[in-house]
C-alpha cells in the first residue's frame, strides 16, 4: 500500500504493532479533517498486522444515541469467551448487551470487563483493535473504550482511533497519544495526482488541482476523477471555495441525484440504517416505492457501485462517510421520514426494540404520544444497562413528541437526571431550562434540586447550596423524606465551599434542617446525620458531639448502597470531627468491600481515600500510599486526566516531610480558590498538611502563620487539626498567647468528643503550655490515650515533645528513652522531617542512635509498590487486576519488575521484604 507523505506516521503505526507482538500495548488517536487519510492509515495498520487478530468498527451517526451499540459490534467476536471473566465482570457485560435482566452494571465495571475480555484474547494472539470515525460512537461505548485505552500496558493490544477534526466532541480521547495528519506537501500531492490519473494532464491544470485540494488526498482523487468523468457529467468548479467537507459533500450529492430513483431509494435506506444488515435493508426497500418487491439488492445497487458511491462487501456501506451525509441530508424531510418508517416496520420489536423506537421517532412529523411512550420505555432499558446518555437522548426525543405540557416536562426532567448520571451537566442544564417553560410552577422542588446537582457537578458549591435549600423548602409540605435528602445534598455542597455568601449560609441550611419535622418512623442514619451536622453548624462541636456519635454508630452498622455516597462522606466527616479513628476506619473499610462488590465506583473512590487517610494517621505510610495509589488509579479511570486526584495525598506528604509535594498542593489549592472561591474540606486538609510539614521541619513561625488561617476562619469541618498545630507552633515560636487561644477553643471540643485520639491531643496541648509541675504528668497521660487509639503519628510526636521537654530540663536519661521511641517510630513509618528533628535532639544529648532512612531501600514505583503489597497479602493476579482496574497480564508484568528490583524470585518471598515507602 502506497501512502504519500505519511512516512513518519507509518513508522509510528509499525512501532505500535511491533510492541504488541513483543508483549506491550499501544494506543494512538489519529486526527484530521475529512479526506486527510485517516481511514487509509488504519487500512495500512490492518494490512501490516500479520500474525495478529483484528477487530474493527466504524462509528455511525445513526447509532450515536443507542447505548453501547459500538462496543457491542467491537466485542462480538469475543462474546463466546464471556464465561472466562470474573463473575461481576461477566454479568456486567451480559447486562450491558441485554443478555440478562435485573442487573444494573456500573459503566466502569463494563469497562473493566471489556479490558479483561480483550486481554484474555490477546494472551494467545496479539490483538489490533481499530475504531474509525470515533466521533460518531455512542457516548457509553466511547467512554468505555477510552477507559480501556488508559489501562493498557502489557497486554499485547494495539488500539487505534480515527477522529474527524474539527469536531464538537470526542474530548474523552484528549488525554491519549495523538497524531494529527498534516496536509500533503505539494510534492506528495503531485505524486498522488499522477498515480490517480490514467493519462497525463497539462502542468497548469495539475497545479490548479493541487492548489484547490489544499493537501487533502481525498479531494485530489475526487478532482482527478472529474477530469476523467464521462461526457455530460457536471464537474466540480475549481473556483468553488467551500470548506472542503461541504465541497465534497456537494459533489457526492450531485452524483447520487444523477442515479435512477430506485437506486436513490436504496441509498437513502442505507444512510438511515446503522446496522449494515443486508436482509433488513432489502426488506425496508421493498416496502418503499420503486422496487415493487422484485429484483436483488446487488442489481439495484449497481449504478451506485459503478459511480464509486457504494460498497456491498462485507456489508452495504458508503465508500466515505461524507457520501452518507450527502445522501441523507440531501433528501427531503418527507423522504427521510418514509425511510425510517419502513425501517421501523421491518425491525424486530422483540430483539431490537430500541432501534425500532428510534426509527419510529425519526418517522414522526408532529406530536405522537404512542411513539413517545415507546421511547420512554427504550430509555428505561438503556438506563438499566448503564446507558445514561442514551436514556437522556431517548427521553429528550420523547419529550419533543409529547403532546401535553405536563408529561413533556416530566420527561425532560427525567432526561436531565439521566444526563447528570452520565456526567453531562451542560446537557442537563439545557434540558432543565427547556423543562421550565413547560412545567410552570409544577415540579418546582425537583427542578431546583436538579439545578443544585448541576452546580455541584460544575464545581459551583455556593449556588448549589442556594438551590438545594430552596428545593428542600419546596419539598417540605408534601415530601419530608425528599426534603431531608435534599438538605443532606446541601451539606455536601457546604463541604466543598470555602464560604457561602448572600442570603444562604451554612447556618441557613442547618436551621432549615432543624426546623424540618421528623419523618414518620424511627430515625435512620440519614436522619441522625442531618440532625448532627445541623447542630454542629448552629450550636458548635460540643453540642453536636453526642449526636455525631449516634450518627456514626448507626452508619457503621447500616448497609450502604451505590446511592449512599453522601451518607458515607458525611459519616466519615462526623467520625473525623470526633477524632474517632476506629469508627472512621470501620466505615471506610467496610464500604470499600461493599462498593467493590456492587461496582459502585464513586462510593469506592470516596472510601479508598478515607482508608488512605486513616492509614496515614496510624503511621502505616506504605498502606496509605497503596490506597492513595488505588484512589488515583480509580480517578484516572473515571476522569482520564487524573486532574481530580492531584494533591489528594497531601496529608501523607506533609507527614513524610515531602516539602516539594506539600507546597505544590498548597499552591494549586490557592490557584483554585482564586478561580472559583472553592475550599472547604480540601483546603483545610491541605493547610493542616502544610502546618504538619512546617512543625516537623522546625519552621515554627511558618507553621503558626498557616495554622492561624484555620483558626481565623474556624471552619465547620476539618478546622480542629489547625488548633493542635497552632498550640505547638505558638509555644515553639514564642507566641504563647496564640497557643493559649487555640487551646481555649480546642479544650471543650476534644473533651466532648472523648475519644482516645481527642484526649491524647488535648492533654499533649495542655502539657505544652503547663508549668513544670504539671507538664510531665500531662505528657504521660497523652501517651496513654494515644496508645489506646493506635494513632502512631501523634504517639510518636508526643514522645518527641515529651523528650524535648525532658532534655531542656536536663533529664537526659528519660529524654533519651522518649526521643529514641519517637525516632524509631518516625523513621519506621517514613516521617522524615520529624525523624530528622528527633535525631537533632538525640545528638544534642550525645546519643549515637544510627540514622535510619527507609527511603534509600526501595526503588519501587507507586504502582509496583501497590501491586507488591496486594500480592504479599495473598491476592491473585486477577484479584489485583480487578482492584486496580488493569489486566492480569499488566499485573504479571509489574510483578516481574518488582522481583528484579527486590532480588527475589517468587511472590512467596514478598512478605519477607522489609516494609518501606515507595518512591515515585
């Protein structure tokens, strides 16, 4: 195959194919305008894929609103291997393709199943997956294929996409390796023109064609074809300066309109049908005029194939997508409706009900409640398969066809909910505005709640709280449960906002919650959480503590499902406000298991971060890094760019003494706040991490400045850790007034919480400010509390502070004992800054404790460390792959590297490898 001007891209494709044959994977997204040669380059890849299994599809405009239609076509050759998948993945794919009922799969669980299915096939033979015209794939299929592309590593798979550019969509592929096809150089354009023509032409004509084609290979071929057109054919005027796609489409339209009427009817049916099913197309054509039920499809198609417009093998299809657009868009609306009506009539209502409903909708000229109802049923089926964007499209079209305003508004609002579930807040907002004009004053609460949810998805927490509060008030007279749930969502918005201005404040939300009459029956965890958080805002931590304790206890014993993410988040916040590490761990760890079983990835995301946080507080930095790595893997799988995971492990980095990472997270948080006044829990966590870093590095004045910010704002959530840092920083920097002010606020809160962690921090803070007669006893009390609470970071820190106090009072022997305990704890967990500070104190009393730094032992990357840790605990390759959203072959690849770096030969030796932090 000769490709002019594409040498570099051919080498790139060849390298990707070679890598797959050698055991690795590769992904490439080819971009360019129509006719630039993307499809030809994909054909080159297929021709060069010797020894590889090949599966290929093309996106189709008519399929864009049919959930998972593209993925189904891609995976058809592999569906016989479904039984080899782990049960949750197998069931997810079966449900996605309508093979089983009563299972509602998460979209990314379908993605993991797709990855496993393809990787299993590639284990026996390298695999090439080709997706042309990816901009026309349905949203669900494109999301899943983008997920798979991001997870490929050592799977022997090459995945190639072609995307028309400029195009309004396909942002899902933006983070993948890209190659933009450039225009052909004039030299290559002349060479292609010469090869296309069967006779020589004058140089000036060749120059005009090359200039007009502007480096586009398809345009060169089409303009060259005009020179050899039969007599009487209309040539494309070379002076016509339309955009290239429109110019070629106009040419194809003229060609198609010159064909006999029966052939034109056939072309229109093929353009309206996305299946490529020869029998279906022929049945539809026979229902339309011009065929009288006689003849064969091949005979009817002959004029179109002779004109180079149509291909019949392997299935009826246009030679180029622009031809399909020309035929479909160039037909009259009435003819298009007739074609879709014929296709609906011959489509099986049992096996392909969704496509039939879509054809019926396209055949409608005005309002039609019967067809709208069928579309609504199709939306329900799509949603059950995880196809939320398809459900949104079905419902939006159903609303267009609905005669009466009230049910039309209802369908638009349901479409809005589906758009939010699909992660399409802009689409949801457009549907909501459309619904408002039909709904009038009806559905007010629901509309306000949806508007609040849209704001949350767009990161606009302050207006979200305003709308959610208004929605709760609107629900209150008729639906107290909905009002309660909406107020919980408003508290979720409060968590992400640095402040709530205007008429709505956190206090306003809380007052509405306390004013809400109790729902019938005993209070459930949601009721308890709402009351507890409202009391926290209005009356303070001391009044809220018993209520928070009751809510946390109820949540720890309750079953959670995918819809309970806000309960999980608010429950974890409640446990943190109580300094209840045991409850925090119990809620998070159990939810990790539940969310994995359910495939509820949003809930898993929150709970993984929570587990990582509590492991950090407990001084198990290796486990913390493992869970933060899993959190980043998951966010990367969901978001693609991983942007939402940036700085997520800042509390770990602060305790480790990683100055660069901690300061970078604080700088990024400052930028984000300046852009959208955000903050909330993330801001105060980042400030705490920076204060920990500064105190650990003995930069007490800096630590005090950071802690003062938290003290001044005294946020509803995550403000208490700043008080602890402020006491130490104030005392050490000589500002005892600041330390005393922080202790005055900390004391009633920690006493009300009453947990070992809280009481340990309180008595230690009191010791820092106490006179010599009382300080020693307070330090010893603090050590006792913190040992009971298993918070090793703060236990080690208390040993350090007690040792520093003893040294300054010349109790060298006792000081040495405390400082050695602190040093071994800090160095063992990897808290480098605190370990260095402790070592300095030991040196001051002449202690020769050797310097230990586990960071020099390991060369594992975060992913290698995570995989090694899971394998050491007995997880199989498939179990590890499922947890990390990668393939078993990628797990095996990383384990081989771990064995090499650690000089071991089997996973049985992994538990004997010294525990150590991983190095990025």
